[in-house]
C-alpha cells in the first residue's frame, strides 16, 4: 500500500458517456476527450476506446507535436512506421510513442477476432514538440502490477507509481496512468494519491464504481469522469456484485495555447500551416514519407484491385 494518505478525495466535476463513432477505415472508437464538448483536458488531447477487426483499422497517417499511448485490452495491433519500426502489441501491452517532429505510421488489428484498447494522446510542451520521434514498448509481463494485502485491489502501473509499484516509462509531460481492478463488495475504498495541481480523470472499462467522497450515482462502462481540483487524491468504492475495472489518468497541465489540425498539434496557427507544408513537401521530419507505404496499405490496395 502507498504510504501517502488521501485526506481529501477529489469530487467528480463532469461526467460523459462515450458513444461509438466511426474512425479511421472501418474502425469504431468511443471518444471521450477530444470530442466537441471536451476539446482538451490539459495535457490530454484524445482518449479513444477503440475496437476494430481486420481488414479495418487505422492505415497510413501522420502525427506531430504530441505522444500517443496505446494500451491493449483484447486482441492485437500491428504498427509500422516510415522509419521501418514495426511490431505487434497484444492484450496488456503498452506502446508509448513520441511523435515529436513527425511520424507516419499505420495501426492495424492483427489476427482473428476483434482488437480493443485505449489510445490516449498526451500533448507535449512547445520545447518538446519537435523532438526526435521514439518508442517505449512494454509487454504485459514487464508492466509492474501489485495487489493489496486483502486481495481487493490490483493495479497495473502504465505510468507513474501506485501501491509501491513503479512504471519504467519516461514521460516528457509528467503523467500518471493506472489500471485498477477492484473485487465485488470490496470492504474498503481504493485510495490513490494524485498531485493536487494535476488534471485527473477516470475512464470505466467494466463494472460499476462510485468515484468521489459522496454518495454519487455509480458510473459504469464507457463513462469518463473528470475529477475536480482541490483534493489530494481519488477515492473509489466498488459496492456492486461485479468486478470493477477502470483507468485513472492524471497529468501536469502544460498551460500553453493549442492549435490543432487533426493529427498535428502545435501552439499557433502559423506552426500548423508550416506543418501542413512540411508534410506536403516531405521536409523537416517527413522526408521518409515520400517513398513509404505500409505493408498493411499495400495489402488493402491489392485486395481492392482483386
Ligand atoms: C488519427 C483518424 C484516426 N484513434 N485509436 C484521424 F482514426 C486516427 C487514428 C486513431 C487511432 C488509432 C488507434 Cl490504434 C487507436 C485511435 C484514432 O489513428 F490519428 C487521425 N488523425
Ligand atoms: Fe496513429
């Protein structure tokens, strides 16, 4: 258990149900952050709970100015980028990708069945937007996990630290990302410290939980709960008769202006115009996009031609 105590839990400030929408090529996402009503929750740009099966997915597309964090829940996703980086992440694995000055890649479901997961876009401060792109990839077995002494709570630590377990991920924007599973009828709440100045949210994956100190309505799957300021942590109850699984994510706000055009996120419109130009003319980080196409895209085209 953490030695830090939670004396004043945060309240739930806003609550959203993420409904399915189409994205990419035939894929479905439940977008909670990044939708019209919630453009940005500093430093978080997008939270998608995605679901796709072959041949649908997210074929060749660019990114600049932020990081994508893909956390697999079921099935697998194969990614390929224009530098020749290629790999498959499976249930429980994490890919923390720094797009920085530029990545062009494809992300496609692999194998039979449906692939599901969460993709979070974490903004970068202006000083980090044009860093070299890079990856941190961890298999499920290498992700720190710990269970409370009474067996009620298990946490997998994607980023940051919880219940004495620590993630090896280096986050350029200070971020906490925890995957909690809580037993039915748990006798005590989960109490997790979160730095007071950070923005924090919960996204429910399965079951039902009460998040906050009051007798709130329980929140179920696909709900995003934004936690208010003015507390030193989060308190969660599972009083239901099913397991509760949710992620708790928090980050230090960057506090800079955001100019966004789809997968390009900069600080000003001028920087966005420059980025569109860089991508169109294959310069300033997009050189390798000129002669590159993913294997997934080539296979799709062959299928189309018949
Ligand atoms: C993207 C449309 C997209 N959510 N969740 C436009 F679909 C995407 C995109 C994704 C994505 C990929 C995975 Cl593996 C999971 C996702 C959106 O690739 F980046 C833009 N700009
Ligand atoms: Fe992508």
